[in-house]
C-alpha cells in the first residue's frame, strides 16, 4: 500500500514538473498546423527569433465602434476579400449574424435600415438625418424619392471610395452573381410592409450611397452590429502558451471555433466561431415558364453607344411608369451590357416569365418595361439621349402569364426617346 501511494505521488509531481516546464521557444522556420475560427486548418511558421509563431492566415473579425450612434460594427464585412463568394440571401444574413461569435461576443445581429444608414458618409440625403424617407417604417413608394438615389460611384470617403467612415475596412465592389456588373448591396433586417408576396428588404449600395428596397432573395453583403461598448477580450483563460499558437475550442454559440495565444504568451484569447453554411441554391425553373420573345427597335440612328438595356416584367396591379423598384419578372440575362442595337439593327431578347432569382414561374397579369441607357448607374437614372418603352399608351393591356400550358409570346416594340416629366 505504501509503495502504491509513493508511486502516485511521484507521478503527480512529475506531471506538475512537466506543466511548469512547457517549451517557451520553437525552432525558427519550423512549421505546424494552426486552426481558424471558420473551421479550416492551415499552417504557421516559427518566427526567426524562435519566441513565437507567425500569425495563422485566417479571417479574423474585429469591431469598429461609432461614438455618434452608439453602435459597434463587424469589421470587415463577412467574407470581405473573397470576391467569388457571391453573398447571402437576407434570411441567411439574419441567421449568420445570430450565429457567429467573434471578439468574444455572441450577441451580433443584422442591422435595421436606419442603423445601416448611420454608416453612410459622403451622400448627405441618405445619411442618418438626410431627406431620403426610406426608414424602418417605410412603404414601397419611399424608394422612388430622388433623395434616396446614388451619388457618383466610388466617390465616398471610405476605403476604395465606399460611402462609409474611413475607419472601416472591407470593400463595396464585390460582384453580385445575379446582376450584370453590379456590386453586392448591403442588406438590413427591415422588411417592406406593402411589398409583393415574396417581399423586399431594405438595402444600401455603399459604392454610391443609394438606399433602396430589393428582393427577399437578393444576394447581399453583410456587416453585423451590436450595441456599444464592445471591449476587445485578450485573455479569457490564463496559462503559459507560445505566442501566436492556436488551438480548437468551443465558443459561446456551442460550436467549434479557434483561439490564439496572446503576444505575451501568458493566456489564450477569445474563442471565435465564424463557420457558416448557406442554404442550398434553388432550382432554376425559368425554362418551364412562359417566354416573352422581344424584338426591340430604336426609331433613329443612335448618336452614342448604349451602356445597357433593361427589359423586365412588373405586376400590373401595382404598375407605375417608370417603375422605380425591383422587377417582378425577367432575370439578370435581361440586363444586357453594351447591347448590339441600332437603327435597322433590332435586338432580340427573351424575357422568361419567372421571378428574378429564377425560383418560381409568374402567374397573373404583368406589364413590360424596357429602357436603353447610356449609363451603367444602378439604380438606373434616365438622361437625355436614352430610350424607353412601357407607358400605358404603349401597352394598354397587360400580359397574362402562367394560366395554362407554357406559352411563347412574340412581341415587336419600338423604343421612344426619354423625356423628363
């Protein structure tokens, strides 16, 4: 019995000695696996001085706090530097902000449109106290107000000309996979109370400072928010470790994450967890819907090469001309950049009778709007020399779609010169 007790004591003392003699140097140039908050495993290298590890090349998010609004913002935005990532739908954006943990905080959320507007800089009408009426309690027609429109693209005070504070990092030029050359908008949690059945969310185009509604299925950038203050947690668990070393952990969202040893080597930083899986892409149903085949003419030789042509369908019950809102039908293929059209050279274009994000066939009465523009500005702004089609005088009867077998509808139209009303 005494021998067993002695052995146990020796083992205990040995374990304590090992714990107190943890290596505090590494071999310069040596490599080891390192762990990222989004769940990936990468590799890091021992520093030249042997006193720590180079940073693991992961995406880490911090918080920038705005004293004026009392809000703290994720910085940079989600997947800021992966321009092939494609953004998320609004419902996924809500879920993403609720799920992630970074900086030791798990109470991030998707901002409202009024909160998102507190970030606008350089376009006074859409800043917090600006004249743009699109706010948390707005209706669909508020986006038609010219004060909600864009300033010059990439003319803001932020990084890359974004219309946000210079202190923020990230970008506002990530391509939207569902739009021809248009960057992703930033989505809010604000929904439109009188939108069509599928719904709209409030968004901001930080490349030009515009505020608008967009589809419930639109792809968007996300920058989460929380209430100030947001203190940076540097030590959540004391203990000797190698500076820059990483390890797996369980975060406050009860998911696996990663944490980093502090620069002093005396403690571990917060457990961040930012892995996120988007919902699967919807099946494209547009080929099974009615098809509108347009032959588009211009009445005279063009004096300048057009930058884009837009041809979309809008619900007849809520139709206004020109429609200053997201389209109900047609897809990104019906926004044609540098269209090959001129007098005696018509353009043929198919507009499928399906929702913009290709998820459902249209059913009911719809009207057609076509515009030929010299500018690529989005939202589109008409100017002298542009053409359009779709006033009530030009199409007295709406198109009836989805009321039987798939129908091919051929239609010849001649655009008319734009005139300011």
